[in-house]
């Protein structure tokens, strides 16, 4: 592929165009691109989580293969990014958290946490394929659960102005959907704890120096940087993918571990006091201003709170 090729024209969309999680496939290297395209605030609403899961569950059933233009293709690379300018994802749905904490709805909080793990854990497991490399493309803010999603991938590519961090400690909570496990794998437990308790936001270059981010790209060149990484490493992908798979043997992260941390997170959330919820509310307002989105909760979310609500698979995955 010529370095000056317009990468956006190399792949074609497929799946449900109305979904808040939009996918494209480039058969040249077997690259699946998944983009958050949320309605309203770019956080993990229940409806966005459902759309992600609808796609990824079919991908796992197909053991990492994609039905594209009538044929099954292996997804050698799965890249996760965002359609929202300047935002990867702002994390958990704080408006929903406030409501569930005030109503003492532990079951719904657990259900929310489990749904987040449903979307994060498959990336750690490479969607059932030993030949898949997962890549996060960060072009903007990745906060809280957004940063946890980034950390669940094998390779992290971030544009220079991207900001990542875990602000939950600001309202007396902690990131409960994988941050501790995933950061400890990359940095060690003490460094992971320091980052979580600091509440700091980090630029891509600083995280690169720490060993969290793998590639820093100029603003606007993130997708090209992903393609450059794929092209440089494609011939040795078997060895690289085996190395990434080995992480689960050397430093395993299990579903049971992540679910257990969710339980700790729920118990901690239910101990929050009114002053903590006021701080959370201020962050909700800042989140909304940052995204320029409507603060109203997605209309689908009330129905999505029902734990046994059937999910519709996205065609073409």
C-alpha cells in the first residue's frame, strides 16, 4: 500500500447503519474497524454497550472471521476508534450511575458493570481467534471506561493531543471495569494504583514514555499510523500474535477477576455520600459540555436496563 493512499477509501462499511457501533472491513490486511458513534453524550450508555455486544458476539461465534461481500474473511486486526471528533469515549454513564445510586438499585449497577465487561473482556481474549491482534486508535479524550477500553487492546495508537486518564477518584470512587487489572499488567501494581488514585489526565506522549501507549501519531494521522504499524508488522504477525496471546498465560486476566472487581465497584458506589454525588453531577455537566451533546439519557436505556432483554445480532459480522 502506498503511504500516500487515502486510507479511508480502502475499506467498505457493513452491518447495521443505524447502530451506534459502526464497522468497516479492509480485506487487504484483514482489518476490521469498529467505531463508536453514540447518540448524545459519548459515554458508554446501555444502548451503545448493546450495539457493541451485538456485533462482537457474532464475531466471537465466527471465531474472529467476518462475513464480507458473501465470503468469510479472517480479521487479522481489530481496530477500535470513535466517530466523535475529539472524543474516544468519556467512560461510564454518570447520569445513570447517579440515578441507580440514589434509588439503591444494586442489581442494575451490577448489570451495567457486567455489560461493560461483556464488551472489554472479548478484546483481552482476541474474540476467540488466536490469529487476531486488537488495536485501539485514540483521537481525543479517553476517560474512565474509555481508557479501560483502550487498555484492553494489544496495541495502543494515540494522536498527540489525545488525553487519557481515570478521574473516578474525584468523586470518591475507582474505575471498576478493568483498569486495575489492565494497568497492573502493563505497569505493575504500584504504578497502577498511583495512576488510579491520582485522578490525573495524561497526554499521549507521557503515556508513551511510561510504556502504556505504543505509537504516538501527529493529530489527524492516527488511522495512517495504524496502517503503518500493520504494514510494518504484517509479515511477522504470527509471532507477534502468539506473543500477545502469551500474556494470558504469563499474566492472566480472567472473567471471574473482572466480575469480582465489578462487585467491589458496586459496593463502593453504594457507599457514596451526597457530596460525592454532587461532584459526580458536576462532572456530568462538564462531560456534556465537552461533547456538546444533549444531556438527556438515550431513550433506549430504560428498556436496556432489563437484564433479560434479547439482543439482536448485527448482520454481516
